[in-house]
């Protein structure tokens, strides 16, 4: 799908807890042909740069350079952000929410709640439940409970079995 030699397997590795994200299942980055993945991402132009299937290559490259899962790829925040931003800007919402998370809890990135919030906003616009949940978190942090409820409801529209969003919405409605 992304070029010769690129394979990846679903793994059992997890991100771990952060401020508002539940653990996310990961792929085994050691099975990724990173050179082929980068090449596939770098080739995306025009209409192809908005194709979610093709943008997956950018997501994988960005996640690999974020270095959360493997000891093989050297962490590189600049490359990670470049690839994840390309995928996010192309409409792949999960790349937006991952970038948001990296700005909150990844030592390769300079911590920035402002950038984290911006990427969550883009991700929610791209219909990513995790990013909408992130916007719920940010809205609650700002004291806007009604907006927080709307974002958690939106997350549940996108992913009805999203336990984290269910829990947070229930907490807000109980207040």
C-alpha cells in the first residue's frame, strides 16, 4: 500500500496515560521500512495529499520519529512534526491528536499546551474522536463546561464506544 517493503503489524504496546488521552494501541514500529514510508509520504502532492489511505505513510513516519515505541529510530521532533502535520493538514485526524499528545507528553518535543490545543482543534475538525475529547479537556480547563460537553458528545458521535469520553461527559453532567 505504501511502497515495497513496508509492513507493519498491530502490536500490544501502549502510549500510557496523559492528561486526557486513554492508552492508544500501537503498531510495532520495528517492522516499518522507514525509508520507504518517508518516500511514500514525500511523494504525496495535490489530491493524493488528501487521501487518508496514502496519508497513513506520513502518520507512520511521524509516529516513528516521535520515538514513542521503538529503540531503533532516533527521536527527531522536527521530522515527526513535519510528517504528522502533513497527515493532519491532509485531513487525517489521528495525526492531529497524536501531535497534540506529543506536545503534552513527549520529551522529544518542547512542551506546549497552546500547540497541543491547536492540533486538537484541527483533529476534531477532521472528525477524530480523540482530538474532540482533547478539545473537551481544553474547554473544561478554560471553565467552559457547555463547550466541553459539546466536544465530548461529538467524540461519542464519532466513536460511540469511547469510554473515556463517556466518563468525562458523565462527570460534567453530574456537576
